């Protein structure tokens, strides 16, 4: 293979390079709301430390554990034509390691981007590969650096891009799997969003209440844009021990608003809910944006913080807190009752609501991350010890207490895991929609986990007594 190197400051991308075979070149009471604004603190996992005795190369648990991974590139797939697509890779400046140990003495980060494109209509067929060796030169206070990776595609196919990004200086790798399809020129992969004022590409479909943006359609000029507004999907999943029909967004929009379209048109979505942007009013397909409220993914008010307690509190307790004229006091009282004292209650609050924030960051689909089935498991059981992914979904493993045995003076240690299996569900709103395959996990220990929390002990499967 031939390695192609590029140096740059992050505008545009490495370009399109192919060899003769067509392959790309391998290249106060107790809660201080102010303090809770800084919930995203890796220390919350101090109760969830694990010790790895062997290296599991297929384990991707670092994806959902911020103490294992401080390097999180963002990805966005956009289709340019029937033959080409682009994966835009975003690096945040504060996640890169810049070193002046180079001949020029210039702060530079060394990155290798590798992508493998699979066609997954039936089975999994490798159809394209690309790799770029990039030197990112630091530019003052620049907050992000973008690189475009071109891919060769064909119409009417489903694809999965496996992306590996290596930080050459720190020798750490981030791996992600990004699905997309070319089944329709009207679907979400044919749009990109830009900040209206800064013209920066937006990677998140979650928008702020007061955010203006521009929507661009890659397949050519259009005259009209149709925005379908759906009310928020506020349903929460049932406990994993219950086998009930799946809950999904299955209702019609409240209204459809036609707009005379221009890609310089400023658009704002001030109301909480789901917005489907389409170029054809007769087809329910397009690009979706979500408004989950002013503070999302954080939680800054007692009213917001009461909602995720649905997994821990009884319906009676929830109704009492919501009806209270002093919701902050009611929320405090709930956690003090669980913890037994103020200090323990503070610790429970710190861990639980930091998990809520991370669930929102990792698992948001057409509903808040903590309302999803993966979010539910994440809040109660914590970050998984094992994560395995395939094109159908992902499996999470939680380590059970280690079993030690001896025979003839020899000791053996057996590790076992409780697995939750999630299947990816296709829908027009989000690629991040997964449901729990409940019939594959008959023993969940859910009741034991909830009881542990309500006794003031952060449940941990391999340490159920909180020792």
C-alpha cells in the first residue's frame, strides 16, 4: 500500500486519490443547580472502575466511557451525486495533541484517518477503502478542524463506513461505524446544515432554541421546502424485565409548513419537538432536526431533573414531586431518602445526573438519550464493561462477580457477563435508534438494581453490595 500524507489547517479535505485499480490510495438544600451545570466530569465513573486482565480487541466499550476515551472525532456523511459521497471528519482542538517536536517547530497534531466502506444490502461486502496521513497545524483559537474523505458509491444501496482515526503522537485510536444509504435522492444524506452566521457545518441534529441555521440540498436547486412538525416523543421504555411491544414514533405531524426555499434562508425552530425537512410534500422523508429544550443535553432546573427519576421512583413519588409547589425541595427529599444523609445524596445525584448527560450525548435519537432503551440501561447499570458491534446492532456486557475455583492446587478465575442486546431500527428520523431485544436477556437483575439505588448504593453487577 502507498501512504499519502497531507499537511493542512483543517479546511476542506485531503482530496480524491486513486490508484490504477480504482482503489483510493492508502493514505440551598443539597442541590446546587450551578454546580450541576458542570456535570460532565469524568470522576463520576469512580464507582465504576474495572480491571482488564486480557486485551479484547473487539471490545468497543470505550465509546461509551469517557474515562477510557478522550478522543472523539465527529462524523457526517453527505451524498454528492449518484457516484460519490463524503465523510466529513471533525476534530475538536481541545481533543488534539499538538507538539512542536518537528523540524519547523510548529504546533502540529499527527492523524491517520482510515475508512472501509461496506455494502450491506445482503451480507457485508467491502467495496472501498481509503486512508490519509494528516498533519494538522494549530491555528490560534480555532476550535475545530474538518477533513473530507471521499467515497465511491452506487445508487439503491445500503452502506456502512468503518472509520478508524489514529492519533500518531499519543498512539490512541477511535473507531466508529456510520451507516448511510443511497435508496433515495430525497433522504437525509442529501442535506447538510450550516450555522447561519458563522457558516460552520453542524454535526449535531439537536438545535438550540435560539439557533439560526441554513439547510443545503446537495442534489441541485429546489424551489420549496416542507417542514413537518411532530410533537415531542416523551415516552419512556419499560423495564428490561418486561416483554412488551416496542415503543416508537408512529404518529402524524401536527402541521406541515411550506417555505419558499433558498440555501441562504435563515431558519429557526423555537418550539420543542421534531422537525422533518422535505423537498417533496408527498414523501415522508428528508432531514430531521430536534429541539429538546434550552439546556439540553444538560439539566439545570428541578423540573427537568425530576423526569429521569421515572426509572427509580414510583408513580406516586413522581406525581408528588411534579405537583409540589417547591419542586427543588421535593427533589432533595427524594435523594436524601435514598442516600440516608446529605453527603451520600450528593454523591448519588452527581453520578446519576452525569449519566443522564452522557446518555443524552451518546444515545439521542428522535427522543432524549436518557429516554431511549440504551439510555435506560446506561443510567441504572452504568457504562458497559464490554461493547460489541455489528451491522445489526450492538451488545453490552456487564461483568458479574468473578468466580474462583481450585483443582489440584491450581486456581482458575472465570469472568462472566450479563449481556443486553440492542438491535438497530431503521427510521427516517435518526440513525441512532436502537431497541432492546428483551427475549435474549431473561435474567436482568433490574429489581435488584433499583433496590440498590434506593438504598443509596450505586448498583454495580460485580459489586452488588457496594463494598
